[in-house]
C-alpha cells in the first residue's frame, strides 16, 4: 500500500513538472491592432489603453498595446499626427522621453530617412539604451520608432538589464509590420 501511495505521489509530481515544462513563459501570438494598421508578435496576452501625450509641442492621443513577462514590458504605441511633416520630430521626442524614463544613456542608435521616392515612409530610429529605475536597478531599452505618412509608432522592449533577452527583443521588434 505504501509503495502504491509513493507511486501515485511521484507520478503526480512528475506530471506537474512535465506540465510546467510545457507551459512556456513566452507564449508568442500575433496581434492586429484595431486602432492602427499594424500587426506584431507579443509574448503574452496584451492590454490596450490610450492617453493624450505631447510630442515636442504636438498633442496626440497615443494608443499603447502592451504585454508583460516577468518584469519585461513589450509594447507598441501608435498615434496619428496632424501633419506628416512633423513625423521626424515626433520620433525623436518619443525616443528621448523613453530614454529619460530610465535615466538612460544611448548605447547604439541607427536613423534611417526614406528616399524621396519611398511612398509614405518618413523615417525610422532604432535605439538601445541602458539606465536605471528610480530604485537604482539597471534597466535596458530596445526601441524601434517608425513613421508612415501621419502614423507614428514606437515598438519597445524595456526591463531589467540582465532579464531582457536580446533574442526575445529582436523577435518582438522584427515582427512589427505596418499593414
């Protein structure tokens, strides 16, 4: 009888361990925005909210769709500008604000301006920054900021410097598609 109980208990423990091994921390899913023309892979069930922000003197309503895994945030922010000519300044303002949020320093940055014949694409900025939370914990930010016509987007991964996987950040950021 004791050996039967031991067998049942150990079988239950093994089943629970196997089940835990099968439930991935990153459960990637494609999300299509209802508010802006894009799709992206997010690592968990997202939530969406909107709020007014000021981008270097240009008031807009930004819609954020975000998912969090542990202490790492994966988010896409989208907004429509009143004038496509303000897109470059808006991208810089978004990047600057996010780097300031982590008291950060830019480690790497790449800016791409579209050629004159590229229909509707204004520019993109890719950035990697390191900083710290107000409590002093090291943070990292991977950001992709892009505009198309009057639409602007920020695609970011932000979290503990040692907890953010570059591979997961690249998976998320490279999955962003303007539709």
